[in-house]
C-alpha cells in the first residue's frame, strides 16, 4: 500500500479523532478495538515507528507499547547527523528522532545546524 492508500483504507477515518488520543488515565481500549479490525494496521504502526510519533494510538499500540519496537531498530546511517537533519528540513519533513536528538544536542552546545 502507498502512504495515501493505507490512510484511505484506515478504519479510524470513520471515528472521532479524540478516540486515538485518550487523556492520561483513560482507557485506550476503544481505539485498540477499532485498530484490531483495520486493514491498515501494519502500515499505520510502521508509520508511527518510522516517524517517532510519541502521542496517541497508532497501529493499535500506545506509545508505551511502541517504544520497545522503536528502540530496538537499528539507526539508518545518515540519521543522527547534521546532514540527516538538513535532509529532513530540505524535504519538508519532520526530522526523525535521531536527527531531532542530534539537533537538540547541537543547540545545547551552542552549535546550530
């Protein structure tokens, strides 16, 4: 599935967005139940992991559920470097976790990419 086609087929399209962003202490079960029936679940989960999304239910998993999947992934070679960060910006993308972390460390040290 392409990026657009998995979103078009997603079961969440027919439900209010707030279901996927439950307030702290509230159950994620309604969202997870819908996600369990979704044909786009694997693509949605991969999107959240690839883009380091830290809020909401994606692919049927909370951020806490996704964290071990994200941490265990090997870092692509260009990411986490000045060049990687600049590539994201040039492409109009939100920088990945590794590039955001690199940029934050550079700001703290006084160097701005």
